[in-house]
C-alpha cells in the first residue's frame, strides 16, 4: 500500500471515530443510555480522562505527549517497511493503530477527555469507542503477526564458512 493511500485510510478511520463521538455528544449525552439489546449491548454516554479502561485518570498531557511519540514511531516504521506484499498486513495494523490513536488524541487535545459510548453490559467491561476498537484490533493483529507469522531470518552460522577460513595455524 502506498503512503498517500495509507493517509487516506487513516483519515477515514479518524472521521468515522469523530463522527460517531459527535453523534454521541449530540444525541446520546442528553439521554445517557439507549439499550440496543437490553442487558447485552447499550449505547451509554461517558467521558474518560485516563487511558484504556479508565486507568491513569487525569493524565491528559502525558497521554498527548505519549500519543505524539507513538504516532511518530508508527509513521517511521510504516515508511521503513519494505513495500512488498508480505508486509501488507503489518501496514494495515499500523494504519488501524494510528487511526485509533489519532481519534482519541483529538478528543484529549481539544476536550481534555475522550468520549466513549459503546457499552457491553452482560459482563463488567469499560465503555469504549471506535478509536479503541481500531487500537485493540490493530494491536492484536500485529501481535499475532509478530508471534506466529513473521519470522526473523537466522543469521548465517559459522558452519557455512569456506574451508580453511579461520583455520590458519591449525594444520
């Protein structure tokens, strides 16, 4: 995938995230909660000044700085990846992670909190948003690729040396 197309995909993810958060603010915040599947899945308006699962509340500027560093790293690795087919899934994961990070970054920067609205209610689970989905899916797929698919090439062993090399004085 070429770089301009990647930028377009990241932008589309951010637009989807921000549009759904805007809808949550405009339509969900006044009512607070809409059960779509009662007892299973609700739309519930919430704000989060922390990280995933509400951890580290109030760390706005830390998360802004961290996100800038993460996005810079993602862009660096995206640019450095060989432009070959076998890295297309890695590129996709970097796009997902970048889109999710930017979506939540915009909220933190402009509002000081992240808008959440997707609520799985049949288990005790934090309320989340589309950016969180992009981040988690990108991270899970990238982890699976790194653990099970992408293999480091083994460095050449000494056994493959030409006879006589390194054997001087051992005749």
